[in-house]
C-alpha cells in the first residue's frame, strides 16, 4: 500500500536549485527558520512548502540538521511528511516539502476551534497520526515531539506527522544518546532531554532514568487532550515552567474555570479510556502504537471527508492565519507553530522562576479529561506532620516570590530548596482537588487502610501503584524532602536548559555591548544604536507588563487560597476522604 | 563472479515462504542460505520473460522477510536480546567464502523497496562489528573483496538519495576497519571523488559524504598521518581549492572545521607544521577569517589561523603577511566572541593578539 506512493516519490525528483522555485508567501516563522509557500516552476508550478533554516542562527549543530534531513529522506509513509529534497542557499538550508494547505492542527485549533475539535474528528486525525507512529516505531525511530503543532492537514483531510528535528533512531549509533549497547533493540534507552515541554512524558523529564518508545505514546495522549480542549495541559505557563510543573506543581484559577466550561463538553467513555491508557505514569503500562490502534475509540472511525466537512470548511487559509497572527500578536514566538517551524527551546525564559511544589507524576483524571498531579509526599506518613508544622510557612514563601523576580539568578539558587519548602503546601492542594470536582485521596492513607476510593475512577488504583514505582526509579530515599541534593538530580537537565537560555541572554548583551562600543568609534552606527535602544525600551516595557500581570495573578491566587482554605474547613466534615486525611494528620 | 545457480539447493527453494515463520524456526545459517538463494534466483531471472511477474513479486517479498529476520537476530527485538551464538553463526555463514552474500546484497539494493533497503543497511552495519572467535571476519572478507568498496563509494553518484544514503552508511561502517580506510585513503582516485561528492547540490547526500570523509580523516590516526605525510602537496591543494575556497557556504564551513580538527590532532603535528609554513595556506585561511557573514566559519578559521601564529619556525613570508596585516587582525579579533562563554577561547584570543602585536617591531628592519 505504502509501497506505491513510496516508489512514486522516489521517481519524482524535485530540482535542487533555488531558481526553480518561486516563493509565494511566508506561512510560518520561528527564530532560526521560516516556512514559505512556493511553486516549483519546472513541475507545472506544483505548490510546495519550503522550510528555510538559517544555519548560522540555528542552535542545532550541523550534525543535528543532517540527522533531520536524513530521517526525512529515509522515512516513507502516507502519514509522514517526507521532504522532497533539500539543498543549501547561502547559509540557509532549504527543505522542500509537500504543501499541506490546512496547516497544523495547532494552527487550526487556535484560529477556529479554541475549545477543541469534536470527538469524531479527533478520532480520525489521531488514528492517522497513530498509523505514522506505528510505522516510525516499527522502523526503530522515536519522534520525540508529538503534538498538534507537528500534525499537518491537507485540504483533502489527509494527515501527516512532521518535524523530525529531535527524532532519534535506535539504529543510528550515537553514544551521547544511548545509555547501553546500541547493538541491541531491547535496551533502547535515551537519556537526552528532547521535545516540547508540555507534551513531554514524565520519564523524559526525569531523563536520568531513560525513556523509549512509550514516551511518544504519552505525548500522543497529551496531544489528544490538546485537540479535545484546544490546548495542552499547563499551557498557560511558559514551556520551561511547565517542565517544573511536571515535577513541581501549583494549579491556577484559570485552570479551574476552564475545567468547568469543559464539563459541558461530553467525551465518550472510550475516548477517556484511550487517553487514560496513554497517560499512565508507568511507561510499561502504556499501550504500544499497535495496540492503541485496536482501541475501541478508533473503531468505526469516520472518513477523511468528515474532517474536511466538519473542520476544514470555512477555515481561513494558512497564509491568512499567519497574517492574522502577525497582526494580533506582537510576539513572534507565538507564531512558531503556525506551520511547523520549531524553536521551542528558544522561547521565553525571561520569566523568573517561581517556587513550585514537587510532584512525582500525573494522575489522569478521566472524569474531566485532565491531568491531576501526584505528590510524592503523599506516600509518606511522616509528611503529614510536616504539613501541619509548616502550614504557616506557605504564605511566607509566597511573599518571597516577588523579590525573586528581580533576578533570575537569585531564583535559580532557590531551586533546590523548593523541594524542601514546597512539599508543605499539602493542605492547599486538597482544596484545589475538591474544586476540580474530584475528592483527593491521601494515597498513603488509602494504601494503609486497603480501602478503595469511594468515587474514584478505576484508573486511580493503577496510578497509585505506578506512582509508587516511579518513585523507586527516581532513586529517592524516603527522606527525600530532607536531602535536596538527591531530589535535585532530575533537575540537572532542566537547569542546563535554563543555563543555555542565560547564555543566550548573555550573548544578546554581549552583542549589544559590541554594537555600542563600535558605535563609539564610528558614529555612522548612531542610527543603529538608537534603533536598538528603542527596541530595548520596548522590551523593557513588555517585561514590566509581564511582571505586573504576574503580580496580579499572584494576588488572585492568594485570594483563592484563602477561599480554598475556608472551603476546606466546611467540607472536611462532609467528606469521607478528608476525614481520613485529617485523621492521619491528627494521629501523628 | 556470482556463484552459479547449480549451487542453489533445491530443498531450500522448495520451502514454502509462509512456513518459515510458522513452522519451527530456521537456524541463522539456514536463513542466510535462503536469503542467498533468493538473491541468486532474483538476479539471474531479472530479465527472463518467461518468469511470471507475480512469482517474482512473491520472491521479493520473501527476500525482504528474510532480511528482516536477519536484522532481528542481530539487533534483537523489543522482547528479546540478541543471542551472541546466533549472531556469530549468522556472521560466519554470511561471510563464508562461497556465500558472497554481502556482494549479492550490495548489488541488489537498488531493486529493494525502502524498508528492505534500510534493513540491509542496518544488517551490513551490524555485521562489521560482529566478532567470531574474537576476529572481525567482516574485515577479512572486505580485504579480499575490495572492489565492493569501489561499488559503495560510487553509490554516492546515485541520484536517488535513498540509495546514496544506504551506500553511504554502509561505506562508513566499512571504513571502521583500518585496512579498508587505508585502501580508500591510498587511492588518489577515490579521494578526488570525495572532493567532488562533497559539492553535490543535494544536501542529504553531500552532508553524508562529509561525515564519511570526516570519519576517514579522523578515525585511524596513524594511517591518516601516514597518508597526509605522503600526499601532503596534492591533498592540500585539492582541499584548499575544492573545499576551503568553494563558493558553497556549507562546504567551506564543514571543511574549515574538519581542517582544524585534523591539524590539531597530535599524531598529525608534522603535517600541521608543514601546513602552517605555507603562505598560500595562510592567505586562504585569512580570507575565511574575513567572512563576516558567518561567525561559525570565522571562529573555525581562527582556530586554524592560531596555528600559523604560534609557529616557532615561522617562515619569513608568513611573518611578512602577519606583520603587514597586524592592525587589521587586531581590530578583527576585537569583535570575536563565541556564542557561549568560553574561557579557553578568550584566553587563546588574548594570547594570539599578544603575539601579533609583538610581531611588528621585531620585523621592521
């Protein structure tokens, strides 16, 4: 089946010289790459997409770029975007690809379906994506960046998975990627941090434990949520922050509101079940792509025409969407996913680090089709002691947040310590869970008493187990909270990411200094400097605004906390679970 | 060259293709044998008009299944680790003198579909590292069949990038063997071909060539040093004109990076001393330093340039150029910065600036 298309592709040769292409329009733009719609003149002006990667600005080294183009040339499947050809034009690499006229699912959602797609359409596009994933995994490839922004749709409803910028092959010897012998397939463990934060599986973030194909399945599950809700979980946070949230967490008001709205949206049992299976914290409990394809959710799937009718009709063109996004938003970084330009790692790291509470994983809440955090401390009896003991510390912590904003470095120093301090936020969290409409269980209590939760979904028990297991592989002694050095180990890759961004900022400053010092000598550059100053003051203005926004949010959060606190007291008496928790607290 | 078809075992041919996976599993040797028979069969019957197309398709399918099975034995699967004994048995059979399976596979690759083609590449790659009684028998086989290396190198001439990349990755695995690397290095014909391939417009292929070339120039250090000593003149004339002065940005960037790596290697110190004694070489490197549009090229060129500056036996013509340009150079390096903080680089830069500044009074007489 795929063979025919493949052979056809191999026969059709796109010219490898820039003069054969006529650029029609810009349709996407990131920091180091731009995507154009273009016509290939010698081929009857066939419309193509050209991704122009600036090899001077691209953070990735040439080897990574080479790996991506090679992967794209060697993968062939109807659901995978394959490059027609690639060649360099001065210091840009042009990758010529089929033009997918409806753009990425991310762009479709943000332009026309802010609350998500309907379930039947989700089933169709996910099934197509899953076909691609099955093929990739069968070929020994991990995609490592599955998300709506990398799923492209054509006008006929056909779906292709794109962007192999961070993909990896188990057959490609790369000592830095592999923790064990590359000659065997059963030990396919990768250790490097790759992908986009919101969609990253817990084991990828805790990358010291290694991950494999199942990490793609997690991202697939997050993508399902993204399509259902119009955004991935935690997406209100900047990406690097969402990484912290996966290990450290505090949920926000905006999330609850969103959640309530979504409750009107009914999702089928099979959809919830499918997503739940993908989001199991234990990778080994997640189904393979092959198994997932057999899930009832994908049975009786509608045809591609259905997607055309229910999603694509009346949709603004990719070009118009890009223009609109340009106008409505000053910040070009949000445009990154309009087609499939990816520069996630370059995104805003200017925000200060906020103290967050540590969690060890996520429980998928099937009822509301969202992720709930799991806190490691819940397994530890002695922790409840600390909760009470340090209860009043929470507010102190928060007043500290303001000061941290002054300097990123200052807050960076704080990172190891928030493991210590923020595990005390136990109480508030329970209140929050009540607001989610799902009574929160104290896991430790539950496992001790042997009683199953009263109105917990079936998945819950498994997740508790999974949670326990994950803790094991984190190699954390029960007294984690007292040994920040050990707890900080999984953070090392994240810290590196932040370090990288600091380096970038440093570079920007260095460039500025260079510019200015050059300007001293040659006054010709005065205009340039003025321009830079104007830009800088604009940035400063934006930063100020951001900071004030954050402060308002913080204020709101504090109010919620207070409300939540009172809420909790009133609910404690009526709720069995809370009684349990309180019981265990008082007995200590 | 091919084993003639009378060698084909009738029993092997009669095996029903489905039974191989359903009935009791074949031994690795049997799978190798069957793969060979299929290849011989398909090769000899390719032009036959009497042979039915459907039958041929069936054989092709069986062949790709067998290749997949070979790969499974060598790499294991998600459920099972590869078994060393099975791998050894497979390798031994694969490289048996009259099996010639590697030859048959390499020749048949263009007729395979993408998936089988990739499987072959991975199987061949893996076999280069398999030891039988602590010997890399793949190396022995290739030593006796060096013409296969020629076939692999000309694989880069394929327009189909799938094929070119398949040949390229097999070639890269083969030059892991020192004797094979020496064979390629010592053939001026092959080396000149590489210079041409690196300029292919197709990026996937050109960059694959570059990585093979890099492997060739860096893996077996003593062999490389010996080669460069013997072939210094023509090699660097070609290197300068075909790569460092190439109009193509990516070629220049990769070439100057590799040059720095090769010259800085301690085994190549004699080669380096000779390189930095040439005014022509200096001129080319200084041109690269002036490429303000590419910081990457500038920084890599700086690395090579430093070697000229620190040369204790600097020839007078090289010194003359440095002195004449010292002011310009100092100004240029003032603006040099790496993307990330690099204390080593900053120190090197300061050191080089110092030397250049000191050069001037010494030499104006």
